[in-house]
C-alpha cells in the first residue's frame, strides 16, 4: 500500500484491508446484484479498491478534507482505509471546489457490470478511466488485459489510472482523449460502458460497436442499456436503478434552465421518479403535461422508459419506441 517503511502497522493495515474488502463484498452480496453472474463477485474479491484510491476527499464545512493512505498518523490511515471499503462513492479529484472525478459506489458498479452482459473474449471500451478500478475489474473478469480499453480526457487522470492498474497487476490500454469520439484505433468493441454522464448519445460509439453489441451509459439520472443494430441505429430500455455521475469533461453541457412546476402538487414535485421524467424530457416536454402523463400511466419507473438512436435523430419513449409517448432528445 506504500505506507512508509514496512512494519507491524503495515501488516495490521493489510489485515484490515482484507477484512474490510470481505465486508464490502458481503454488503454487495446482500443487494443481490450479481446473483445471476457470480463471476463478478470473484472479481470484486480479487481486485482491492484501496490500490486505486491512494487518497480521496470528504466534504467538510467550508470545503473538502483529504484522506491519505500515506499519512504518518496510523489512525488517519485507518480512517482512509475503512472509508474506501464503505459501499459509497469517493471524491478522488477536486478542482476549484468542484468535483471532477470520483470512484463510483461499488454496488452500483457491480450492477452496471452485470447489466453490461460481458462474455469471455469480448472487447470492452470504458469511457471515463477515473481511478482505473472499473477497468481493473473488467480486466480480471476477461482474463486478458488487451481486451480492455479505457479513455479519459485529462493526462493527470490517465497517468494515475495506468499506475494504479499496474500496482494491481493489470495493464489494459489507457488512452488520453475525448471519450465522445471513442477509440477508433481499438475498435470494433463488443461492449461500451460509460462512467460519466452525457447530454446525448455519441454516434461514434455506435460506429465503433459491433452489431448486436451493448452500450451502457448514464443518462438523465438513470442508466440506459442500448443494443446496437448497426452503425446508425441503437435502442434499449433504462435500468430500474437511479444513477448520478460526474458529467463527461469536454462535453457540451449547458446549464439547465429551472423547470416551472406551478400547478404540480408539492408532494409530487420531489418524487424521484417524476424528477427523472422531468430530466429526461427537459426541453421537449411541458412539465404539466409530463405530470399528467406520469399520473395517468401509474407513476412509471425508469425501466418503462427507453431511447432510440437512428441516424441523426434520437428520441425517448415510454413503453413503445413508436408511441404514443415519444419525445426528441438532443444530439
């Protein structure tokens, strides 16, 4: 773990890491997310999260406090370690008071990896290298580092991800670049997974994914799983789980305008499923009409919504891509 000179304290910390990792795996077990694919349980057990998070930030009054694995204070190192193995997201990079990179909540990562439906021999592209932890899990699952490509915009992030992956014994291809453009030199891919939020579905991903391939990406506070039909056509449903991710750096993402909610009952305004519909329909659906549809259709969950991408057009829908409830999406 790189914590000063080896000694009894380091051995104790290593033992604590093993115990904490086992507790995290049990916590994810309790969620039931990998019941159908126990191979991911083995991956999470074999790939220690602390190797990828040498430090992280905890929000405190007036800003952030850094927790560091190489602190000279053994109690501080212990707080760092146990924070890593909580089933929680971790702020890993903060700039100007703004969060720019994080390590996702492990149970959500597990749910996404299961939903990606990875099989032996698949070539996978990850958009958003982050700490490298997700790429490490994919590399372990596939048993071949060359099958995994991960990309991030900032050299500082890709350099640290590459270093942390190597410390964990993995060497997937780590690329510095714009994730919306994919990595054409490594295509075609069987699976593409994004760990950052985007305002639209990049067409480059469809072109770089094999027909029948799968794209899983955060979108509108949810996770959309698209099946690629060809280089110009993909379609699929949202997963049931909510998901909130750091926006993709470099994406054109104007600040959203406030949504007028007059006439909508206060008890419904903050309903998590209604807020999802508002976000998904922003700019295309009138909030009052959205609310009427949402109540009329029995307050539908995320899994009843979907997205279709076809050529230059993209649209969201409820239940059926051909209507009656469809609306255009940007890009």
